[in-house]
């Protein structure tokens, strides 16, 4: 069977835009939740909504053009890569979806910097949850999916380095858009 073709430049740009955003949003999320730094909530949510838009664009792109196929020759490794990539595609969608639903249900709302998409639910100067029932469930959903996603991403980064440094194949170079002479 001929080896899979190089990833499309749009797949590469979408992958790295999402990767960089997630690698910034995740530590901001942990830090702000622990220290309750209010200004960081706005930054976290704004970057999260921007990431969500790019994630949806990537999903449309993947449905339209197909997934990036692993160049691994071992069928087990190929199947594992496919499974993990699909899991990441699903989790990257779920994490910001839970985040937005939580912020809306808690009454805090969200937006992209000064552009409010869902406004604050202020009643007599107090922020009231839209759904006190769903609020803790959606927060738990956001926490569980974001930690699960980060664990898988760490494994994914480890796998990329294994391909590059141990197997010495072109898996990482292709994803960086470098010519691999194949
Ligand atoms: C941080 C968030 C990241 C996410 C959510 C993510 C997700 C994904 C997904 C879903 C794919 C499948 C291809 C696609 O449709 O885009 C993929 C491929 C790939 N990613 Fe990532 N990635 C992340 C970070 C990274 C980092 C930091 C590296 C490198 C150190 C990396 C290296 C790769 C490589 C080499 C492939 C191609 C794998 C192959 O050909 O089998 N990724 N990534
Ligand atoms: C890919 C994007 C995102 C990632 C990786 C992410 C990750 C995280 C993480 C790791 C935490 C800390 C959880 C904890 O330890 O309690 C957090 C908290 C939070 N996130 Fe996100 N998040 C993302 C997107 C969003 C979006 C789009 C929103 C809303 C618009 C949002 C709203 C929140 C809020 C309000 C908290 C604080 C919860 C609390 O007060 O405990 N997140 N996020």
C-alpha cells in the first residue's frame, strides 16, 4: 500500500492553532480556579471561545477532507493513533462546550473580550445562576473532560517525540509542514 500523503497545510495550521491555544488556556484555568483571579476568568473564557470556533472549523474540515493518516507501519500502532486522534477531536469539542454551558448556567455568561455573547445575569446587583441544578454538573463535566483531555495530550506529545527521536521517522516533521522527501 502506498504511504499516506502529506497532511494538508490547512490541517497543519488548524492543528497548531488549537494546540497552542489549549496549552495556554489549560494552565490559566488551573491557576485562576485555585487563586480566584477574576481578570484571568475573562482571558480564559475569551481564548476558550476562540479555540472552540477553530475546533468546530477543524471538525468541519476533518468531516469534509478526512483525518490525517498515521505513517506507522505497525497496524496496531496505526489503529491506536486513529483511536487517540478521534478521542482528542471529541474531547477538544466537549471541553469548551461544557465551559460555555457552565458559565451560562452559573449566570456569569461569557464572550470574546469586550464582546459579550451570553451576558451576566444580574438581579438587584447580584449574579444569579440560570440553573442551580445544572451548574455543578456542567462544572464537573468541564473539569473531568479537561483533565482527561490533558492526560491524553501528554501521551500524544510523548508519542510524537517517540516517533521523532526513537523511531526517527517523519511523523513530527510532516506535522510541522517540513518537507520529508517522500
Ligand atoms: C495540545 C493540544 C493538541 C491537540 C488537541 C492535538 C490533537 C491532534 C489531533 C486531533 C491529531 C490528528 C490530526 C488532525 O486531525 O489534526 C493530531 C496529530 C498530530 N499531532 Fe497533535 N495535538 C496537540 C498537540 C500536539 C503537540 C504539542 C505535538 C508535538 C509535540 C503534536 C504532534 C502531532 C503529530 C506529530 C501528529 C500527526 C500524527 C500522525 O501522523 O500519526 N500535537 N494532533
Ligand atoms: C479548550 C478550552 C478550555 C480548556 C482546556 C479549559 C480548561 C480549564 C481548566 C483546566 C480549568 C480548571 C478546573 C479546575 O481545576 O477547577 C477550567 C476552569 C474554568 N473554565 Fe475552562 N477550559 C476551556 C474553555 C473554557 C470556556 C470556553 C469557558 C467559558 C466560556 C470556560 C470556563 C471556565 C470557568 C468559568 C472555569 C472556572 C471554574 C471554577 O471556578 O472552578 N472554559 N477550565
